[in-house]
C-alpha cells in the first residue's frame, strides 16, 4: 500500500494535466509539450516528498491509513452542464460528490466516423482487457453491460444511455451493483479531424470516494489508452 501511494504520486501527478494525443501533433508542438513536462518536474518532486511524509510507519493501524485518505488532494473539476446528472453523492462517503476526471483526445477522422467507432461495442470488447461488452446497440434508454472476469470470477458493469445526440453528445450512467458513475462524451470538429472530450464521475461499491479519488490519475490514464484503441482506424 505504501509503495502504491508513493508510486501514484510520482507517476500520476495530482496537478491537473491536459491529456492530448501527441501522435496528432507537429514536431514543434511535441517539443513544446516536452518542455512543459520538464517544467512540471518541480511539482512532481514536491508531490513525492508530501507522499512520503504521509505514509504511515510499518505496522500502523487502519486509522493511520484513514488519515492518509482524509488528507488526499481534492479533485479539480469544472461545473457540469445543466443536462448532466452528476456528480452525485456517494452513500459511503457521507454525501460527498464522486471523484471526476476529464480528458481530450484528437482523432484523425470526422465526428460521424469517430461516433460510429466510439459506440461500436465490439471495439470496447477488443480494447478493454478481460472484458466482454454485450447489449446495445447504444441509443436513447438502451442498456448494455461490460462483463470483466477471469474464469468464473468477475463482475458486471451495467450501463444505460441517458442522453443521445449523434454525432455530438451522449451521456451514459453506470447503474450496476459494483461500479457507479456517469460518462459525458462530446465530439467537436477540429480541422479535418475530431476533438473528443470525455468527462466521467466514478466510484465503486463500499469504497469511500475520498479513497477512490486517490486512483483518479491512474483511472484517467487507463481510459485514455482504451479510447485511443477504440477510436483508431
């Protein structure tokens, strides 16, 4: 646990980071991005030092780890649109809102093509390890399920479409017993391609949202990698 906490602070910074697919960038843009990453080393070192100070001593009880979760950095967020039904209170965290992450991804195809790829559930099955997505095809009020399992052991991620405006915007809510949250996706033309904006609240049954927030950078990175595969030509 201690090693995981320190590693997450070092590799996945708690400072807001705008995730953009650099495969779509020019050489000067890539160079500028690398310089910006270098400038962020200072805050990363500070995060690591702070994480080390928060790690309880060996043999510390559960109370010490609760104090670590209580002092976790707050989750930066912008206000959701009026049509967005989230963030929602978590019954296991005293009514606190669920953690939220957002990302942007540049895709080299027009919005209608990206929309078709994004909501092709077979692409989700191929992109997400150990997961099979069934149901659909997505549309207003449609339910579908992602089953993640290793052999007979697994869980279902049940989802329902709450808003559907192709090829511009969709809202999907996780309604299963294990995973909770809401996904809002927006597509906008960007030159000859598309800018995909993804914003998601997330949580898991019996996991306090303060603790779930610690995994926010890793969760965001995992979704970015999956979206790159799903929307690729």
